[in-house]
C-alpha cells in the first residue's frame, strides 16, 4: 500500500485504485488526531471511552487532509451481518455527528452517486473497498469473521451487478489491514462456520506449532469468496498489514482488550 503523510495524519492508499482520477479512497491509521488513551490518535468511531467532540474533530481533520467535505461522509451501524445498502446522494452526512443517524444494521454499502464518501470502521476486522471503473460504481464492506463466513464481500459484488450492471471481472478490490492469521487464534465455533461456508477449512484455518490451536486467515477467505463470484485474482490487492502487530499504526480490539479506537476505510467518486 502507498503511505500518504500529510501535515496532520498518515493514511494509506491502494496502487490499483490510485491509477484512476475518478475515485478517492483511503485507509486511516491512528497517526494524528486529538483522541487520548485508550483510543489515542485518530479515533474515527464513537465509543464510551472517547468524547464525541474528539471523534467529530478527527473526522474533520481527515476530511481536510483528503480535501473533501466532512458532510460527504456516510457511516454505517455495523452489526457483523450480510446486508448491503444501496444509497444515493441523500446518504451524505449520515452518522457524521453522532451514531444515531447511521445507515441502520448494515455492513456494506454501494453507490453510483458522486460526492458520497462510503466509510466502514474497523479494529481487527477487514475493511474492503470496491471500484468498478467501467460503470463508475463504488462500495465498502466491513468483514469480521462473521461477515466473512456470510460472504459479505461477495454479496457486495452481487449487489453491484444487480443494481448497476457491474461485471465482476471489471471490479477492483482492496482488502485492508486486519488481524493476521499468525495471531488470529479462533475457537471451534469459527472453524465449524468456516467449513460450512467454504466446504473445507483447507487454506483458511491453520494449526501453527507455536499454539497448536486454530488460526483463521480472514484475508484468504474473503479473497476466495470474491474469486468465486468472478472477480479476477489480479484485481484483488491484500494489504497484509496486521492491526494486532502494529500498535503504532492501528487500533486492535483483541490486542487492546476492547478498549480502543477505530480506523476508517473509505471511498468516493470524485
């Protein structure tokens, strides 16, 4: 991924998206911002441990760094489900100033409208971005282990097909930072759900010698679900950046035992 260091924040971009002037996108880090511990830095999510005013200020700092309006942001009420929202310009500003005005009970969002910045929040889960440069359609999805076995990313591609006529082979996808398989130890219930969803745990669950317990490769599971829908493997970039093992860059729910902030993954048609 490409690092963009502004005077206020550090954020990341994907190389394949960056070749197109028609789209803006980003993955924030925790560098910059005004929040204090335990979500110190650029916390993008409203939570009990941070003041709402800090979160709003962080979002304003991000918007300024991207040279877009904070009122273009659109946030979701993420519930680890598989619902995909289709929105237009009226979604601008949803959830920017408080958590009550988000798109309800949704973990993915797509649009063909310009000047709407689709955002998902993470702290170990993977933020997934989608861009169809042919039909000029964008999407964003939040995929933790539950969303991954429900194949939320694949369902986002299907929604782009159904609503805008996108062809899977035209769609570019970026799989953002998340908890890596090296540290993502999971329980038997996760292994069972992976096997149900994918027909096998091969290539998705490993039992490393250092724990001898199941570890889930969430990136590979998402990637394979996308390939199964017709997305070209060469059009999928996986960040490979571990939120757990990079405390200076990312918030991590597991590492910080739930007391942490959220980083943002977003995309907008310019």
